[in-house]
């Protein structure tokens, strides 16, 4: 009988990517197939997020369900990976003694071994170490599902923003070798992939060696975009600190580079940016956005904000609103600051009442929503190149894909078009998606 795996993912795209690799590793080692619920699984894996307290607490709610499944069937194994696992390590076992394996973002390739050791020893296993970039050498070739794929080019982060747990949970920045990235993209292209998203916490920090010479992210993009069969390249997330002139120019020069950049700003106040240790000013950020729009007219810029960072005053928050107004973002994620244990910001005095922070968040969200609506409405009447990714989530008889600017668009069409590029005329704009009709297929 095939063993069944219930895999639940919390958090960012890096975790989504890691979860796909976890499923690959376990399919290869023990033939695990995905199960729809913990109740029908032999192995339950949670890939967790600790970037905000809320995300972290979700794990402990979910673990209750896993525990019940294990009570009913004691042979069920429970593994917890990702950032909560990395941060808690052994301590997680104290809070949830029924957990069998605790593994980190950099040790997911060791999961089969950890499970085997758990079975043999009847003792829980913990491995949340950071064995550099070994993970990629040990992973099976990624499974290809459809014509769009993610390719991780770096792991971890060395920026140490004062509010953020990532450098502690995912380790410091390490980059994949140029040859390995190119080989992976070429292998994906050979298997029908047309669109790749280069993935990492700060992809534009990437450094490597090309033909014996030092090379940066802009150079890497040029090589990836030139691979036969790759029609579109996206990347996420980038950081304003290393957003070089060369990278801006790449957006002007590389046709295949999608006209979208997700560039987290966090705040519009220089005082807060300095306290966050972001390493740029609001003026520098504005300048990047201006240069990008000049290099690639129509490029979509999205961002992240943190509202209510310790000591944020009304004037600081007004500066954030002003920056948002000026930059006219195509979309943004805004979060109320969540103190994370072990980060420097968690030690700062934070006198602003929560109600005030929530009021600020509501104002910022209202502004961002109106900008996103305006940007979506401006698309109506234009024709967009869209990779048909599958059936629409809303109406199964329709197809869905994303525009270059990364907006979901739904349109009527024949399922045989899945995996192909089509030209779609945009006919309508809803808050989170566009509607359209196909005018040509490639
Ligand atoms: N690498 C990205 C960058 O350049 O900033 C950010 C990665 S972080 C995992 C994703 C987002 O979570 C951040 O952009 C930030 O807005 C938010 N975030 C991180 N730590 C947070 C905290 N302590 N409280 C609230 N939001 C937080
Ligand atoms: Fe976190 Fe700042 Fe890195 S937000 S992921 S420490 S760039």
C-alpha cells in the first residue's frame, strides 16, 4: 500500500517552494503520495512560518488536529519543519512532545533519514542545522507541473533588519552556483517550462562566478533569459539596498523580464527605516521606482509595509502614506509590526496603543486598495501576453493565467491551451483579478 503524506504549508513562497521539494524527497525515498487530510495520512508534515506571531500560533492550532490523528492511529508520524521549527528546535518537543521529527529549511533533504532514525530509535529527532548549500546537491530533480516553475537561487538572508527573524531561522545568505542555476532552468525548459520565477529572500544580493569572472544578479538574469524555450523570467523578493543601476537597465534591455518588481519598502520615514536597519532612505527608494518606470514604462511595482514599528509617530506614519501616494503601487501587503523573540526591535519601547496601529493599518490599506484598483482599471482595453496556467478557480469552465505584471486574469477558452501563451484583451477589473478574452494564441 502506498504511504500517504499530509503536507500543510504556512508563510512565504520560499516555504511553498520548500514544500514542493519535501514532497519530491519523500516521494523518491519512500513513495509517499499526497493525502487530502491528516486523518488519512501516515505522515503529517507542517512547514511553518514565524515571521509574525499569528503565523506561528497557527501551527499550534493545527498540531492539535495531528495529535488527535495520532491518538487514533499511533503509527502516524508527525514532522515539523520551516521557521518555527528552526527557531524552537528541541524546545518545540517540550511544547508538543508527540512530534516525531523537527527539521529546518536547510535540512529538509535529510527528512527520510530523520524519519528512519525516529522509527529505529523510537526517540524524536531534531536537526535544524544550516549545512550551507548541501540541500540542493541532495534534492531530486524538481517535478514539473505545468509551464511555470520556481527556481531557488539563494537561501537565507544576511541583512538582519531589526524586526525580522529570517536571518536566524533560515541562516545567512548563501548563493547557488551559476552553473547549477542555469542547468536547472535549462532542464526545466527541456521539459516544457516557459516561465521561471527566480526565488530567494533577496535575489538581487546574488553573487557568483561566470566564466571565471565575478558576476551579479543582473548578469544572471541575462543568462537565464537567453535559455532556449524560456519566454518569461520573474523574480522575487528583491531588496532596495542592492537594486543596482545594472538591474534597472536589465529591465530596459531584457524583453523576457516580466514588467513587475516586488520591492518591499516597509516605511516611508527615514527615522523608522534607520531603526529597522534597512540601509536606504525614502528618497533612495523613490529614486529606484522612478528609474524603473523610466526604464520599463508600465512596469508594476508592489511592496510590503510594516505599520506601528516601535516608536513610529504620527509624522512617521504620514511619511509612509506620502511615499505610498507618490509611488502609486500596483499592490502592497501591509502588516502591523509583530515583535519577534530574539530580534533587536523586540527590545525597543513601543508605547503606541494597538488600536492606533490598527487605525493606521486601515488607512494605509484603503489607500493601497484604491491605487491597486486604479492600476487594474487602467489595464482594461489593453492586450496582455498570458501563459495559460490552468482552469480558473472561480469558474471551472474558464482558464486562468497571469499577466506580465503578475495579475491573475480569467478568460473563456479551451483547456487544450493550458501551457501556451495567448494574447488576452482585458475586458474588466475586479479587486483581485482581471477578466479578458483571447484574441490570439501562440
Ligand atoms: N526579503 C524581504 C525584504 O526585502 O524585506 C522580506 C522578507 S519577510 C519574510 C516578508 C515581509 O514580512 C517583510 O517584507 C515584512 O513586511 C514582513 N515582516 C517581517 N518581519 C515582520 C514583523 N516582525 N512584523 C510584521 N511584519 C514583518
Ligand atoms: Fe528579513 Fe530584512 Fe532579510 S526583512 S528576510 S532580514 S531583508
